């Protein structure tokens, strides 16, 4: 029985609590938040869960094995480090931290204390994303040319992080997982229309080796909710539309055929192929449930989480590069590889 | 009766010919193309139209009043200038020319000979785009925050121009028309996956005064045909989806309300409004027909075309800036205003 | 504090329990079901709720004020009557009963004991259905010509009732509410392809006064989930598509104009009008929550539920007529009015 | 070179003319219509085509080999018979005639003169319908349970035929082709809301051997254009949505599994299977072009058209049965088989 404390039950926290409550091998023990009203609501839903306004009562509770943190980003590092230092395994919401230094500190602390540190990049546990990964790895799409992502909707506006940290973090995590590479450079253009100090719309470009590119469009100011990724390969193309209730992944047998060899000064013709579309069946399972089960598994087995601290840090590196690019009007910012260093 | 000659009947030319054939006040007289098979096809469809492989037979024909040019971009300038110097009015397909210098030469020649020079920016004659313009001008949307455009599909690959010149030229022309401004700077990131010397996917950003921004995504390598513009304003938001058969424009009564005055260090809350959606009825008329009728009107009345040479030149300026940006890996390129100069 | 017992926690019961648990003025006290595993699941979710395999422990419990019944249809009458005779208010799932006689007995018992009897016609509490009703009552659509309903999906197969009792009961309840009339006659054609004794696909027609007609298509064997109602009026047309996440109601300003007077032997022309489409904002609230709150309100205030026993009986009358029509290969079956009798 | 005359150039005739003009092995010679304005329009589009207001000039012209008839239904028989008696092959629009007797007379006349008589059931030449037929014939769907058709839109109101003759004729022709059977009985319920003597909305049911059923919904009063057929089989399900630009056919690997043998009084459970969806590529070809090419082929080769007179007569039989059913309020009307008789 893993005994859990949750810090933060604002927007996302209640989903974490609900999932832990429903897991047989978990005891959902205590919840901390500064908002008493929110705590009362949790108490009403789950009378057996204890509540407190003091997070210290969680990080120091000897009856708690693991802590889930769903608070504003700038508090992640302090809470995670304190919990780790008190011998708790830590699950922290994404983005892991607001800067590389904080993320590195978290990774180091977990390493030192030999505890689990897992980051809530939920989409990496989404059955549709897993299916995409499987399709790409099978070679069905051929070589990847580019990935185009859109994540748009009408806010919730954040006050401490901009739209890139809030929304693009999902796409970055998925793109890095799909490609199994880090980008060499990042460019991002963002503007703010509501709160002058927080960008609410941005377009971010990640450049990888082999001419692979990822475009990530994010907005808190779009009338429609869009969550879409298009993966264009040399053989086939794939669209993942997360808004669709059932038909989430479409595999298009479409492509352009380039003549084997041609004289660029002479005449040649492209040919196109168009074939059937396949919509594979995707199991309908709550990604957060899969993610939190994985966290419990890793604690029980001592195995390394798919989205461990290094995984989360890798995303923060790209986010920080994007932030710097925005600040300088969209210039190229190089990302140094973390792979050798941490893996 | 305006007597017309058409040069070029490859991909788009036949549509121009068909429209001129069906206009009562026009005599569709002669067509030139290097491809004899294509000419035979035209002859078969319209037995009364003359055909020739020598464009000179059109530009020098004293029985022809106006010439429509639908040939590859790099030939536009030479053909248009020759036609103008022979006293013909000229309609030239978009983009007007492959560089600013050529476009300027065309404008100058038309001015000198006091002849019409009109550019085929068809979307500016599209009933849905006209409706968008009307809605924006009425103030319904409030201040424009940003415009997001997507123009994606599989091919047709061009050999002499890249995806920006081919596809983004439409969005640029519409955005400039809607905003009635030119951008201060342009950034564009493009990559080529099929033909190494021609970009087939690109994302272009136009920055205007007052923090207005336009994002233009273009691809020749997307499995789905997308033609979409989202206009986000301070009061309402609008989506124009040209793929929809009937419901092309959606006006969303959605927005974020910022507190009148607030202390950025203190606490404040955004509020959101969500209201009805209105889908205005759009007249179903072929935009090319409206465009070519306008060309004939302008010849008959001596009035200036909506998409005259200066309008076309303005678009070329942005395209050339985007081209330069791509060549330098996405750097900012400033566009100097043409307004004072030419209008 | 109203103290609630729930009988039946199979497919729909858990939703009722969840809602009652979350209502502050309700004590969700006890749940009965024959399936122990199901009871354990409820116990795990809501440790404070008592469970039992004997429904008698609910209907005779003096600490229980009201009973909600979510069991197979053929048990409704017995359970409801027993609960009423023990002085409990009763909420019973739809359809209220498997035949008119049972429904009548339930209504009579509730009347005799002066207790609430409410039927779970949830859609009558759905914000979109309420909005439709409001639009129709405002006269916006003009005279109603016909209503076309589709309720299709793959399974879940029922064993004791056919697709008409299962699915069409929703449409019948909504249509009667919208029109505020009962049909004069009912025709239904149904066939069974999986279980030979239970129809799994059916088309049912309700004929009302004034040439108003309602078509109801139902299937347990359709690959797509469809929940759609089209209301065609003399002035405007309305589509309610419950599958849409947000845009559920579309009001079309479309219609046919008939010449004021015409000679049927001579020449005349219809004209059509096409105008804007309006998609009114619908509040996003769980209909079951509204329904159960209304039940509690009615108990507290002694007011009559919108979907009281007579309302439920009216639907059963149409269902029984449909059943008889199916049995005779689709013949017309007359429905005698219940209005004068019961109201 | 087959020389063609066309009688009727109102709504559909111009499409026939356009196709014949574009076929190399055909000479589109003469067009007759009572409407001079319409003739002038044709003359303007195709200056080499002769026009006349007297259809006799077509049926008696020795320079004409075949006549296409696109006039109101009640004139079909007289025009077709006259043309056949003058030695012309005949292509007649659907429905072939307004009653069985007329259709039979047409078939007899063609037989007697050994001339082609083909009916314009265009959908039987549609690439998507051909693909459906191929899929069904391959056994992929298993046994067919039922076919559900919807053909809805706003207008165009006909004055001489009702919505069943106008719209359901398409579905009937396709259903008979797919199943290769005639129905045993037909039920149809129709009502008229605009012109009291012409039904504008109807639901028609066709019952075949082996418990196969087809539902056909038709309306001239629906705000949306719907053209949809769902074919439910014991193994898979197929949806053909003709409104989709590209993805017209969806094959769903969905179904219900019935236990091999079960005791209906005991307990048993259905199981469901859900698999991938396949959207086969459909060639994008104008069905009318395929149809008219087939007509010319049959004249040249002396082969029997797919939609010959007997095919057209079979559809008229079902239509006449539906008509009689509507007149009697939806009663069952038996259709006697024509197969043995004519084939």
C-alpha cells in the first residue's frame, strides 16, 4: 500500500486525487492547499481524506510514502526538494520547473536520495500517443520530414507562465518522445495581447538533425479548441486529432514521389500517390490513470519512470530556449544536448 | 466588346478562358501556349477561340484590347511589359512577379502607357473575404490582436517558386487587405524535403504596428486540404474556413475580459465571455468570375482595379522579405513602406 | 436533509449515486443491488454509503425519505409501489414501466399516498432541450411541420426491452414536451438481427393533429453514435445535435416560400430563403444533476415534477402503441388521449 | 461517331450536353427545349450545337443516332417511344416513367425495335457505389442486416412528382443493385407541408427476403444536405457519405457477437468487437461522365446497359408501391417480382 499526499488541489489536483482514491493499492491520505474552500470540497467528495493548509504536514508526515505536486510552477522546486529530502518519492506536474537550474536541482536531489522523481507529462501515457510512437517506430511512415502541432483554445490564462510553458510543453514532450532526439535550435515568436507581461499566442520552431523540423502553434486566444499533430513522413502521413472522440489517429497513404535521379536543369515530374486511410482503434483509457499507475509501479519495482526527471529537464531546456528566443524577437537559440550528460 | 487574348493555358488558364467565354460583353479571341496538346483541348471545348504557340501573335494583335497572363512567374514581367508597350491592358496572375524590381518595372510601364495593370489576387474578390472585411470594418471584432492562417495540402509542387510564393501569397494579399497596413517586419522559416532547392513547408510571421501579428502556415506536404484564417479581436473572434461548402465564416462571441485597472503584483482574475455563434450567409459566386468582371469594368470605366499593380507589388515586397528571411534561417527582415511612394 | 436509497447500481445507477453524494442537502444513505461486486465498487468509491443485496432494507428503512429505482424495467412497478406504500417518494428510471397498466398502478399509488413519483426522462432537463423548447415557444420557427429524430449507436443490447423502449423513449418524451400534444396514431417497423425476440432497429412515426409528424429512427446496430433532432418549421429550421461538444443547436434561417394564392393547374414558382445560422450558447450542466435537484426541490416544496407519473405514463402509452404496431408489421395504432383523464 | 440529340435543357440537361460535348467519339448535334432563353444560353456556351423548340426535329432527324431525354417525368414515355419508333437509341432520365404501364411500354418498344433503352440511374455508375458493391460482394461485411438511407435537403420542389419519386428513386436503384433482389413489400409514410398535393417528406421501408430491410428517408425540407447510406452486416458495417469531398466510404470493424448457442431463459452476454476503420480511396470521376460513356459503349458494342429498361422498370415498380402505400396511410404494399418476367 503506497500512501500518498497531494499538494495543490486547484485546477488539476482534484483529478490526481480522484485517480489515487480509485486505485486499490494506494492510500490517498492527505491533501494540502492554501484555499480552504477547495479543501472543503475535497473533504465533501472523499470524507476519508485528510486536509491541511500547511504543506509541511505532508512532506514531513512519516506515514506518507510519496507526494504529488500540482501547484504553480515556481513552487515546484522548493516543494519537490523538501519532499525528497524527507524521503518521499515525488510526482510533479509539468512543466517540471520554471528554469533549467531548478530542474537540475530536483534531478540531483532525487539522485542523491535514491528516490523516484517523475514529471506529469501525461500525453506520453496517452494511448493515442503510444500508438503514434508504435507506428513511427515500425517504419510505416518512412523518414520523418516534419511534425506540425497546434494547441489552441480560449485560455485559462496563467499568471506566472506564458502560453509556451503552459501549452507547448505538452507538444515538446511528445515530439521529443516521438523523435527520440533533442532539437539543435529553437525559435519562438510570441506576443501578448491581454496581460502585457505574459505571451498568450506563440509559434515555436524546433530544428533537429537530418532536416527534421517541428512547428508548434499555441494560443490562449482561439475560439476553437484544437489539439492536433501532423506527422509527415517520406512514405505516409499521420494526423492525431485529440479533439475527436473516437477517430483520433488517421494514417494517410499519401505522398510525393521524387524521380530516382534527375537533372535539376532539365524537365522532370513529381508523381503523387493517394491510397486508403486507416484509423486504428485506440483504447479508451484515461491517460492520467495510466500515468499515476506507472508512478506507483516504479515505486514498487524501483524501475525508472518513462517521464523521469531527466525527461522533464529535457523539456525545460527547450522551454527555456524558446523563452530566450521570444525575448529577443524570435532569434535562433541553440540547445546543447543533455543526452550524454544525464542518461 | 472587350477583345481578350490569354497567354498560358496550363493549370489555371483554362478557368480564365472559361469565364471570359461566358461573359457577354467580352470576346474571348485568342490563346497562346507552348503546349500544343493543351491548345487542342481548348480548341475542342471552344471551337471559336483561335490558338497559337507564339505569344507574340497575341501581344501584337491589333484586334486584341487586353491580355491575361497565366504563365510561370518568371515570365510575367517580360510578357506584361511587352503587352503594355503594345497598348494592351494587362491582367497578370499572382504572384505578380518573382522580385520587387520586376514588379516595379511592370507598374512603371502601365503608368507610362496609361493602361490597366491588374493582378489576379482572386481571394480579394471572394464573397467570404469581402464579408470578413465588412465585419472587421464595422468594428464588431474590436481591435485586431492577431490573424492566424493555414494553407496546407498535398502538392502541386512548383519548380520555379517555393511554397511561400505559391500559397502564402494568397494569405498575404488577404491580410494586407483586411488590415489596410503593411508589416514592419517579416520572419519566415522554411524547409525543403522533396526538391532540395525549393521549400515545401514554411511558417511565416508578419509583424505590424500596434502589436498586430499574422501567422501564415503553408505546406505542400499535408495530407489534408486546409484553408483557414482565424481573426482574433478584443471583442469577438472570427474563423473563415474556405473548405466548408456553406458555413465559411463563424463569428464567435468569445473573449477574455481584463480587469479595468489592476496591480500586476497583486491578485486579479480574468473573466471570459462566451455567447452565441453567428454564421452569416455568404453569396455563392465564383471569385474568379467577380475578379475578371472587375477587370473588364475597370477597362470600360477607366477606374483603378482593387488589386492594381501597386497592390500586387506590396505583396511581392512581403514575399521577397520572407524569401530573404528563409535564406538566413528565419531572421527578421524589415519591409519599408510602399504606401507614400506609390499611392 | 433528504435521505436517499438507491435500488440498482448496474449501468446507470452509479451516476445517480454520484450526483446524490455531491448534493449538500441530500444524504446518500443506502444502495441495493443483487450484484455484490458492484456493491463493493460503490463502497470503495463512497465508504460512507451503506450497501445491501436486499432491496427491502431500503423500502422499509424508516431513515430513508426517498427511493431512486434504476433496475430493469419489468421490476419498476413492484419496487415503486412497495416504496410508495412504505411512505417513500419515488424516482424511477425511464421508461417508467413495461406496460400502461403498470404505469397506471404506479400513478394511482403515488396519488393515494400523496407522495412524489418522478420519472427519469433526463432529456427534459437537458439545457439544450430546454433551449429548443424556449425557441419553439417563442414562435421563431413558425408552425412546426415535422420533427425528425435519430438515435443510433452500437449496443448496449438490452435483454428485456427492445430498441424502441430503450432509445425511442427519449425522443418520445422530448417530442411530447416540445409539441405539448399527444400523437393520434403511431406506426412502427422493427426488425431483429441479433436476438430474434428483441427488435434492434426500428423506425417509428407519430402523427399529431394539424398534419404534424415525428419520425424516430433507432438502432443498436449503427457504427456511429448519432443523437440528432431536426425541427422543421414554416419560418425557420432547427437542428439539435447532442454529439457536438459545444455547438449543439443550430437555427437555420431557411425555408420555402409558397406563393400567397395560386392556381394549381397554372404556373407558379416556389421561392427559397437562406439566411444566417445562429448557434445559441447552451449552458454546460449535467442534465442528470438538474433532474435530481428538481426531484429534491419537489420533495421539499411539494410541487409537481415536470416529469411526474402522468408524464411518464404518456410516454409508455406511445411505446405500447409502437410495440403493437411492430407486432403487426407496422400498422397504424391509435393512441387515445390521456390529457383530460389525468391532468 | 455517335450523333446525339438532347430533349430538355432545364436543370439537368445542361450537364448531359456538357459531357457529350467533351466526348471525342460523340457529336453533340441538337438540343430541344420549350424555353428559348435556355436554348440561347446553350447556344452561347456551345456555338456549334443546333437548338430548336420542337422536339420532333430531334426524333425525326435522320442525322441523329441517339436521343437523351431530360424532361419532366410525365413526358418520358411519349418522347422515348417516339424516338425509338424513329430508330433512335434512347437515354432517359430517372425515374424512367411515372407509372409501371408507361415503363413497360418503353421497354417493349425498345425490344421490338432492337434499340438501346438506358435509364439515368447515375448513382449506379458512381465510383463510391461501385466500391460499395465490390466490398459487399467480397463478403467483407458478412450477411447484410439492413441498409439505412438518408437523402435530405432544402428543395428543389418538383411540381409533378413527390419527394419519393424525386429523391428515393436514387436510393431504391442503389439498394436493388447492392442486394441484387427486389423487395417483397414496401411501406411509405409521406406528408406534404408546402404544396398539399405533393409529399415533401417521406420515410419508406423496403422488406426483402431473409429479414433484410432498407429504410429510406427523404425530405425537401431539411436545412442540411444529407446523402448517406449505412450498410450493417453481420461482420462489419459500412457508411457511404456522399457529402464528404474525399472520405466517402468508411468501413467499420464493429459488430455484436452472439453466443454460439444460448438458452433464452438463462443468462448470456453479448460481446462487441471494435477494430480499425478503413477509408478506401475512391477515384474521383464524374458519375454522369461514366454513365454517358457507358451508353455510347453499349450503342457501339450492342451490349446491354447496366441500367437498361428493365432496371429502370424495377425501380418504378417500387416507387409505384410506395406511392400506393402513402395514399393509404402507410399500409404494406406487396411488390411482385419482375425478375423471371423480364430477364
